[in-house]
């Protein structure tokens, strides 16, 4: 990875990302991050602070093959709004390379990583019928990403809100040209589909059971990223022929996986995405489960900083920290 030698780091705003960063760039970064994990080139650490009226989380990572380290910091405080930023540094020199607004990065990297997984796990299959459960921004990004890696012959979608379903269908058509058939019936949406993309915020309620998904060849689930959150019944994981994870942290942090383990599921046969990419596509029923991981944010942010330096967007700023002098 070519790193800038400019002493001034780049600040890349959310508006910059919306205008200049493509889903294809995000997919390339997601693949790089997954492969780096499989190669043992990644170190990560998560930290959470809770205080009255809010919280702060820091997800740090170092990717030796790319020569970068950094962290994503996000927090909620008194105004009840969540703010994100990724800070990227040069491993060789310690210099700050950039600060990237992460409001869009989180959605981009989640969708892009899922697209990398789905493309590989489908094997030689070139087209699919897609069922989408959830119609928010994460679901929209997921369909955008999937449309870049596989031909979508049919898209159906469901969620609790009729208004959200219609807005989702309009947005998908605007962004990808695909027509979405929406319904309030999960059964209708999932009937005879090849792939199900699940992106929900259910408030702790299980959205899909094993019976709902028993006929589906590939399920990609990107919700339930905390122990208190739910999306899939634990039995969906327990009865799959293969479970592929973006990070083994899924087993301790996703409420879906925790229920599966508590119910007797042995997760020792699970595979990391980066490892799966080096193997033939598995047969049988497959579940891809993700919660997001620090290296995904870092690699995408680093690629965005590199692209910004080459394409001339973003804003150069003075370094925010001086080199410590020994007293």
C-alpha cells in the first residue's frame, strides 16, 4: 500500500465519502482485510467505557501487511447522537495519515464484507434470487454491494414498517436499477430464494427461526452485534452445514451465537472469512455471520485516505499531536 509522505494528515468528511468513495473500493478493502486476518497479519483490541448518559467505544487495529495502524472511536453522550471517526497512522514512522468520518464507513464495510463472503460462498453460481429482511440503511447498502458481485435476478424485501419498505424499494431502484417486491409477509419474501440477507434492528427480538430458513442455501446475517441484540434463532447456526464468521468475536458478542452455544452448538467447526476465501465454496446450507471488526474499519479508512490523496479530495490539516520530547 502506497502511503503519503505529506506531514499534514488528511481529513475526509462524510460528504467526501458519499461523493468519491465507491462500493467497489469498499469491497476491495474488505477482501484485503479478510485476507490479512487469515495471514496472521492483524492485531486488534476493543475497549468500551460506559458513563451516566452515554458510552464510548474504541476499536483499534494494526495491519502489518499494509503498514498501518489506528482506531475507530465512536460515542454517544448527552445529545443522544452517535459520532464516529477513524484515525489512521503509518506504522513505520508513527505519523498520522488521516482522520476519516466513520458514519458511512461502518455501513460500507459491513455491506462490502458481506458481499465478499456471499460472492465466494456461492461458488460458480452467477445469479440468485435474493430475500432481504430489514429495510434500513444497512439493508440498502447490502443490496448495493451484492449487486456489484452477483447478478440479482429477483429481489424481495420485508420489514415491520410499510413506509420503510416502500422507501427501501425506491432507493434500491434509484441506486441499482433493480425492482424490489416488498411484502409484510416473511414467508412470501423467503419462498424459493437462494440467498437471504438479514439486516435488522429488532430490539432484542428473534426475527428469523430455523424453520423460516431451513430451505435457504445461504444466509448472510449482519445484525445482532451485541449480546443483548438478536436476529437469528440460535438453531439457525446450530443446524447449518457450515458457519463462516468475519471474526471469532462473534461467538462471544452476538446474542445469536451465544444462544446457539448455550443450546449445545459446538462452534469449533466455524471458519473465518479470510480462511474460507482460500478454500473451495462449501456445499450444503451455509450461514455467514458478522459483527464487524476493527481491521475492516482501518483498512477501508486507509484505502479512502490513499484514494483522497491521489484524487485530490479531503482537506489537509495540521497534525493534532506533537512528538514527545524527553525531559
